[in-house]
């Protein structure tokens, strides 16, 4: 069976779920937000890792359908947390094709409106490649999203081909340092230099900086000394179902 057909069946059968990975304040240990990560539990194939289907969904265009579902589901869940009195942001990964839809901004606006979620509680994770393609169109779209009040972050920061000029040009609020630079910490001196430079630049530009892929206390402690704002990684928790989140957050540090 073709993968796209399987994805369509899985979507119709409710076989996709969102898991949530905490984003932790390095100063206080408080969980400020979570990143929504899609999971596919197929009737026949079992658990299909996102690395195996997101690229195919991007090629076939089905990512637009998946992305719309992810956005609405994440916003719905965040509105539930908000109604429970829990201030917590939700970060949603946005694919290039999804961002390029003519009505992408309206889709975000209506997801917010339908749910009643405070726009400041929604973060959109964009990759550098999104900013490189058709920069004028991207600028207009980002300005419209920023005007809605949503937070715009650059995912996998430092791994793309774009220039740093976009940090000046686009209304970006947050940088996510790619985990390839975190892996070598605390020992690797090149990684130290790169991470430290990103943090300092982020601070100077008044951006929030979050480190991805933090797995050890030594990495976390170094990032804290470097004045990084937040971290995300297996040290706190992998992505977990919403019902397990309170448990994980109770243990966060
Ligand atoms: O979720 P990890 O746990 O395995 O995710 C693997 C890859 O899939 C990462 O690059 C991540 O950004 C991407 N990914 C996870 N969830 C989503 C999603 O909802 N939308 C998109 N576009 N990518 C996602
Ligand atoms: O591309 P993006 O940054 O959205 O991808 C998130 C991916 O990173 C997911 O596959 C998630 O499971 C993975 N991830 C999250 N935390 C860690 C970590 O501490 N170590 C490693 N190796 N992967 C992580
Ligand atoms: Mn991400
Ligand atoms: Na990333």
C-alpha cells in the first residue's frame, strides 16, 4: 500500500496523536511550555517514527493535512490547559509547504479563535528554509502572524543555509539551538564556542534562546552558566501524552 494512502487511512482512523515535550526555564526549573510532537500508531505497522513519514508527507503534500490537524489539536489542548488555570505555551512545528499555503495565517487565526487560546500561548517553529524561499512573501506572512500575537521561533537554529540578516528582517522571537551543537557539551570546545555565541547574539537581539537535546545535568548546568533561557531534552523528559505531562512536570528541575 502506498504510504500516502496509509497516512490518509491513519488520519481518518484517528491513529495520529500528539505527544508533548517540556521546555524548562533554566533559572527556575519551571516548565514554561511544551513542544507538540506527532506520533503515528498504525493498526498494521505499529508505531511509525516521524522521521519515517514526515519527509514522505512533505514530498506528497499530505503534510498540509497533517499540519492542519496538528495545529488544531495542539491549540485545542493548550486551551484546555489554559481553562485549567495553567499558563503554558505550546510549540507547533510548521512545514514549508504548510507555511506556503495562501490561507495559512487565516488557519492560525481561526484555530486560535475557535479555541479561545491566548495567542501568546502559541509558538510556531519555523525552519530557516522557510525564510529563504520567497523572502518577501515570508516576511508579509510572518508580520501577520506576529500581529496576531503568536510567538515565532527558529527551529534547528544554526543548521540551515540562511544568513543572519533574517534575524534583523523578520519578526522572530525565539531561537532553538539545534541539538547537534548541544551533543558535544560540556567538553567540545567548538560546540562551546558556537553555543555561547548563539546565546550572546540572542540576548543582544532580545530573543529567547532555548537549547534542544539536553540529556545531562552537566549540559544543563553549562547552559545555565552561559545564560541560556530554556532547555528541552531527555534530561527533563521525552515527548509524552498529555495525560502523563503533569506527572513529568512534577519531577522537572
Ligand atoms: O518527534 P521526533 O520525536 O522523532 O521528531 C522527528 C522529526 O519530526 C523532527 O524533525 C520534528 O521536528 C518532526 N516533527 C515532529 N512532529 C512534527 C509535526 O507535528 N509537524 C512537523 N512538520 N514535523 C514534526
Ligand atoms: O526537529 P525538532 O527539533 O522539532 O525535533 C525534535 C526531535 O528531537 C524529536 O525527534 C525528539 O524526540 C528529539 N529529541 C528531543 N529531545 C531529545 C534529546 O534530549 N536527545 C535526542 N537525541 N533527541 C531528542
Ligand atoms: Mn521542533
Ligand atoms: Na529542532
